[in-house]
């Protein structure tokens, strides 16, 4: 029990001997504010061309152990904005309930995903994702006697 009481006393003595505790300077930000990137665009229904609200957009860093993913949701007009993004290489995905998830493609091809590379300070506008509605086929298969 007396050892527990000595620990706070030892800390107080150490601070008293050195004066004030050492102040550790905070590290400089890894990316300067002017080097941050921006990606904005629209998500639409590929069949009707109507904007899709509540679609989720996700930018996930490629090849970075501690890279931070970015995400946002479209507004009522299908518009999205991802800002304050670090430069780098990303996989870029759009998804929404009832629609097939789509990866970014530079040429708009739904089946050919492209890595999104953002240079320092780049502002990418007019990105369009065209999501296809999902479909379900339901029913029963039976022979002429009604047997499955």
C-alpha cells in the first residue's frame, strides 16, 4: 500500500526537478492544405438517367498501410463531393441498395475498373457513375403435372 502512495510523489519530484514538463511539438501535417484534392460528380440510374439520391461513394487508398478511406453520400440531385482528400492512388466505388455496385472507370465502361490517381491539388469534376438496377427472377418450375 505504501508503494502506491510513493508513485505520485515520485512523479511530483521528477517534474519539480526538471521544471515544467517537456512540450512535444505536434508533427507537421503530411499533406499541405493546398495539395488536398477534390472529386465531385453525379450518380444516375443507367436505365432512366434519373439521379440517384442516397448512393454511397467510397475512395479507398491503394498500397498505403495507414491510408484513410473517404466516403460520402449523394444528395437529392444525385450529386456528391469528396474534398480534403490526400493525393494518391485509390479504388473508387459507387453503391446503392437495389443497384449493382460499380467501380470507377475512366472511360465509363462498367466492367473495366480503373485506379483513380489524384495529383497534389487536383480538382476532378464531372465524374459520372451510371448504376444498373438489380434484377431478380422468381417463380416455380413445374412439369405438365404440376410437379417441381
